[in-house]
């Protein structure tokens, strides 16, 4: 639910964590950590008024490029369609090797749980 032009289904630049410093800050000092199955999300408020996503799909957990690409594609699509556009958080999602053996449906289910936990947490702290 990221703001975008009508008819365009991409993942806009403003919805991504782009700099190493953004990742480092989140990895060192997350405000909240959500774990579900083979996914772990580190969350931090960003004061930008819209959510941003970073993905960590390391080669040591997902050996083949096609597997890493699949997981990234699923993460981006789930984030784009499930996270409210006005939720001001930065999220870095890391994956483990057991994610590769799961179906797309199972991964989406886990992601929905993570996004819901993040929304619930954000609503409580506001």
C-alpha cells in the first residue's frame, strides 16, 4: 500500500532501504524484532511517514541466485500490498535456509503475521 502512480505495480525507490548506514543502524539497535518461521524482521521507527524495506537473503542460506531472487520478490510483493503507506517504520527482513523449502503460500502467510505484529506494535507505541 505504498503510494504510487495509478497502474504502476513496481517497488518505488522511496520504499527501499538504500544505504549501508540505514542497515547498520537497524542491525545494531532495532526497536522491535519479529520472528516467524524462517523470517526475522528488525524494525525501527523512521519519522518519514512511510515504510521502507531492506532485505537480507545471504548466499550462505540460499545458495542459488534463483532462490534468493524468489524470496526477495515475495518479500517486496507482500510488503507492497500488506503494509499501510502511512506506517513510518524501517524494516529489515532476514531469511534462513529453511525458507527455501516452503511454498510461496506459506511464506506469504508468515509475512502477513510479521506485518501484523509490526502494525500492532506501532499502534501501541503511538
